[in-house]
């Protein structure tokens, strides 16, 4: 989205009630490039006209990137993400517009973001032989910008020698949803590559995520800071 090593994955707002208590909350998950071991990721947010900071907690590392997250027990009007590491500071400010919910229940960095991906292995019998099969499946967060969408991953199973597009299908209205088709929500789209014979040329799947808004012709990509996503082909290997 911005060429910088920090990107909002998903943020959502909502309410809760129970035990005689009611309230509102804001969740945010951020992906950062793994530049150095020590990292500080901060939600710089505005409420009631004042700007404040809230540190995000480390959630997980997936090789060349880390996830950080935060939950605030209040509705946040506006925010940006600050990432400091190795003596440098980077910002994700939504292309200069800052992130604002403005009636939306969920926001996606760059309008498309990998939710998760998992490698699978299996077997198939045929012609008197048993074949070892391999595929990848997962979910993608998408901003609901229009009805017409083309969503999926661009995948290589042989270390980049060949690439193919794997389409995703609509799964649900997902995070921040008040119902199917909720235009304020982040949609979840699901993908699964063909169950092909295991290719030993590469030990991992490598891919990027795409979303095309068919109403405007715009294309959005999540390619893990130009590094592509990589998942070991070992059965059950997962990234988020």
C-alpha cells in the first residue's frame, strides 16, 4: 500500500454487554516487517480532540514479519500506526488520510489483507499407485467497496519458476459484521489451491494476495512488504 514496513491488517469496533455492564471497544492487528529484534509498535489515536498513544503487544512471528495487536475499551475516532526499530521510525497513515471508521465497523489496510493460510498434504490413489498431494488453503480480509470483486492469491509451488492465480470465494461478512452483506463490514473470502502431486522443487508455497474492484477497475495487493508470503509445505504449517 505505502511501500513501508508497517501495515494495518484489520481494525474493528463493536459493543458488548453482560453482567450488568455495557461498553464499546476497538481492536487492531498490525503486520510489520522483521527488520530487527527490538520493535515498538504504537497506536497513535485521537479521541475527543486529543491525540494519545497506546502500545501494541507482540502476538506472533512468521519468519520475515511479526504481528502486533491491541484492544481498547473505547471507540477510537481516528488513528495511525507508528513502527520504530533499528533507529528508524515508519508510519502507516492510510496513504495520508489517516484511518477513520466513519460508519464502518471494520477497516482493512490497503483494502485487502491475508487473514491466514495453511499448507495441507494428502494422498490420492490411481492406476495402481498412491500419490502424495499438496495444496494450500486460507482466508483473506477484503473491504466491501462494491458488489463485484475478484479476490485470490498469485501462487508458485516451484520457487518462482511458474505462477498461477487461485481464485477465492465469498465466505462471510466477517469481522465487524451486523449481518450478511453488511456494507460496513470486512468480508472474508476463502481460497484453496488444486490438490496436485507434491512438487519437491521447492519446500514452501510462495504467494501474494490480490483484490480487484470490478466496479472501478482498481487492483489492491498484499505481498508482505514485497517479500511475498511463504509457507512450509509441511502438513499443517500456518501463517496469519
